[in-house]
C-alpha cells in the first residue's frame, strides 16, 4: 500500500468508526455487530502500526493513551463558567418570571426547561473540528486541563464536522448503575466507597492517569455553548441543542418549551416524574430563557446569569439531633466519623446512625455535636448528614475538632494516628490495632470468605480483646479449652462460649485449612481482590505460592505496560519499536494460550489495543496489587505461616484445554442489551472462566441468551428459536 492509499483507507476507517461510535454511545442504536466493529478497529490499529504517521491525536485509537500526568495544567476559560441561582420554592420561580418580564417589558418570552444533571461541569473546545482542550469549571475563571480524561469518554466527539471554533459545555456524570457497580467493587476490594455519583464522577476526573478514568463508567450531557467563531450562531437555546446534537454531542433527552409560569410548573412536575428513569442523577430543573438576544438584554450578575434559574427538587430528607460522633476503625485503619442520631424515620426505615464521611466534610458543613442535622439517603443506600439547621444550634455548641475529639490517637487502641494532607482520611498507624484486627478477622471468617461460622461479631471482638487472635491465621493455633472458656460477657457477668460451641468453631477452622484457593485469596483481603478476581486467580494457579510469583500476572503487567508505550512511538522510532511490539505480542500469545486472555470483543477495549487485541482476565492494576501484596513483608510472612501451619487450600485450577470439568462447559451464550451491574466484557469473562463460550449471534446451537435492558432483535430471534433467555440474576446463580 502506498502512503497515499494508506491515508485514504485511514480516513475511511476513521469516519466509519466515528459513525458507529455515535450510533452506539450517543444514540444507543448500534447498527453493526460488535464483531464487525472490532474488525474495523483492528484494521485501523494495524494500519496505524504500519503507517505511524497517520496516528493523529483525534484518531479513535487514541482515546486512552499516554502516561499519567504529574499535575493538571490550568486553563483560563474564554468566557467565565458561571453558576446558577437556585431555589426550592415554586413561588420564587413565579417571581423569577415576573422579574424577567419587568426587565424585558412587552416582549413575548419563551422558556426552556431541562434536567439539572448532578455531575461535574466541563467545557470542551474544538478547533478546526478537533477536540483541543477539555477543562473543569474550577473557580469559574480558570479550570484544570482534563483533556486526556475527557477523551476516554466514548460519547465525547473527538472530531466534528465544523471547521470553526466551538466551545461546548456540559456535565460529566456517572450513571446510577455505574455508581452502584463501582462502589460494590470498591467495597469488595476494601477501598473507600463514594458517597454519591457526583463525588464519584468528580473523583474520577481528578485522576491523573487516564487509564484509570477509562475504567469508570463516565458519560456526558451537553447543555450549552461557550465561545463560537466562524460558523453558525444559533439564535435560541433549543436551536443550540439541536445543533450540538447534529454535531454528535449527547444532549438532554427531553426539554420543554414553556410560555407561562403555569406551563413551567407543569414541566417541572413532569420532569420530576420522569427523572427517576434517567440514567443519571438529577437534582432539579433548569429554566432558561430560550432566545439568545433576550438573554443578552437580561444580562448577568457577578455569579450567575439573570436569565436562568434552577428549581431544585427536595431530596428525601429528615431532621433530627446529632447526639454524638463516634469513630469507626476499618480493616485498613481508616477512621470514619459516624453520626449518632436521635432515631428518625426516613424513606422506609428508622435511622440512628449516618456517615459523616471525613474530617473535611464535617468542617465544610460546620457540623457540631448537639446540632439539629438534616439526614439524606444518598444514592438511595447510605444515610448521610448533609447539613445543619443553624437556627436550632444549642448555645455553646463548639466547632468539631477531629484531632481533639480523638485526643490525637486511635479511639480503639490509643495508637498513633495520622492524616496524609493529600487525602481526607485519618488512619490508625498501629497495625496491631485491635479494631483493625477484629475487622480483618471478621472479614476472614465471613460467609463469602472462609465461612468459619461462629467467629463473627462478638466472638471476633473477644478473641482480639483477650489477645488470643492478633492476625486471622492465629485462629489455627486456638486450643479447645481456651476457646470454650472465652468470656463473651463482662467480667462481672460472665457468659462463656462453651465446649460445644468451641468444638463446632474448631471444626470449621480445621475445614478452612483445605477450603478452595479462591476463598483463601479473597479472605486474605489483598487490596483490589474481590470474589471474582479471587476465582479467576484460583482457576489458573495451583497453589497460593503459584499466585505469589505468577508468570501470568507478570505477563499481564508487561503486556499493558508495553501497550501504553507503543502509541507514542513515531515512524522514526520504528526499529526501536519492533522489539517492543514483538515482546507485547509474545506476552499476548502466552496469555491467550493459557486462556488467561481472550481476543477483545468489546468496542471500549478495541481502541486500547495495539497489534494483539486481547482482554486479560485480570487487569494490570489488580495484577500489580496481587504481586505487590505477596512481595511485601506482610505478604511473605503470611505465605510462610500458611506453610508452617500446614494450610493447603484446595486446588481449583483447570488445566488449559481441560475446561470440560467447568460448570458451563459446552454451553454457548449470546449477550444482548445492557445488564444492570455487569459490562459485557465482565459477563463474557465470567462465562469463559466457567468454561462456556460466547458467540455473536443467536442460532440453533445457542444454549442461553443473556439479556439486559433494551434487548433488540437477538431477543426476538431467541424466542423464535426457543433459546432459553436469562437475566443477570439468573446468570449469576449459574456456576
Ligand atoms: S446551565 C450560566 N444547564 O449546574 C449557566 N447547568 O449550578 C450555566 N448544570 O455549573 C449552567 N445541568 O454544572 C446548566 N442543564 C443544565 C445543567 C447545569 C447541570 C450544572 C452546571 C453548573 C451548575 C450551576
């Protein structure tokens, strides 16, 4: 192929992929199969590998790439990013309308009403049709340059059919289901959970490594324009949104056009009914004057435009009294402040405790013991204190001082505490802290881990308190008589564990010695290792020592590491690039052969691959975490002790090619629609790890159609052919 031919082919491929990205990520109406899409991406990657000069920053292959940044560059906004006046009162909305009528006497006014998306405001600049800079709002005048992070969002257009300069403004969000999933993963991995989708979105965009951002299910809705040059200047907001949409931006799914306060109220009410079904959290309705010329005449205050207002919907809230603040010590030593409340009924349950998140949140909201506080069910699950009622503050209530409250030491063990100024969390530094030991022991013995019945709650507390157990592995040294005599009550009101219970507990402990390897891997609380990862590791390794020095995990690291270095190589580096490409391909081959990776089937992955498009069962972050854990002194000690104690986890490994013993062996699956918590990639990985096969289309040979929301023609076909259709819940029960 001549360079000119290559260029032509490149242009064609890029245009085609862009068209499909738009159909899939913006319009949610894919027109080709994942397999065909993959083929296009693969062709583009091949072409760019052979003609590296064709790689442009806006090529679909460049969504995730580059090295982590050291810091974000500041970006001065071309037009300030203002905020909105907001209100919870309908009367205020009526007054707002009256105010604008007064400002623009005798004029006919048209209003646009749209959802107020609860996320993070961003501005994207396009120069000559190319995404040049994406920035956060910052203080309204200057934000952070987060271009690399925004590029990882697949619905963000990298290229526009618009030659002039254009700035689009919108809100980045994490979908509700993406938020639940992310938190579930973080919880399983022992990481801190996000309080709500907005914090999760903000936290994600603050990451300096775009590869981490790419894993977060972020999306964006655009609600306005910034600076425009050389091109159309829409006359109204509705036209602006239509124009943005026609350029490939995702815009609000519905806007209302209203001509009176009554119509505004009806729109606000209708939006309130609909918004629960939106994929993102909304906290209000934004009411904007539709006509841009009128907007200009209405003008701005220093902070916000006069021509718009946000009507906020009241969240499910309750008021109660903050009796005190206790501090919980987690498995990793994190100190979490917990509000002790006068019990109050809220959205279906009685609440007497709520999270206060961390020191900074308490300061920011100026929450004081004795205050009347407002409780909200954030993200529908974790009750949180969202603010105080200052008028009801009792006399003498003092500002809360975290360090003084805990007297500068761990409230459980009295050990030293510290707070890394970069993070919001205080930690107990004493690795022998009984609270940490208790949490670790509870986790180790929990049902999903080693399932050592009767070593939970109070028993774990007392074992640690009496110094019988410091580390979970100490369980294996417990003597029946000592355990039987364990006092679960107080010194003056003893209540012993008893011989029968002790015998039962010891039996369960003995059984745990040969519990399956996956359970052991989970029970050890290795950072980032949840149940699914533990299972994957166990299927591919015979013993825990094999995991600790796993060549597969090392290959995963090498593969991803090389991959991230490849895109920046240019043609003049091609010979130097070749050995790296070979090494990458070799690692990929080994992983494929071992069955630890599969050829990529997913569009989101396709952009990341180079010469071998593979998806590894375990990603590089987790692989590193596992290897680091076993290389640490704590990890090495655990391995040595397990050996000395004669702990031999049961082997679950399946030899390559001998997948017939697996629960889904010989079963063929087809995936369709959006699953509530899993991505397609995860579902496919699970099917394959259990011995099943995933294919692209439904046929007489298909055993199961795993269907999620908005399943289309595949579902119809499956019904016609009598193929069993299952949902995610049923799927998770298999195997
Ligand atoms: S318009 C000058 N429209 O709300 C007006 N903002 O409180 C600029 N927001 O910083 C904002 N949805 O992050 C507008 N449909 C929407 C919005 C929206 C969410 C956010 C935006 C802004 C904040 C203002």
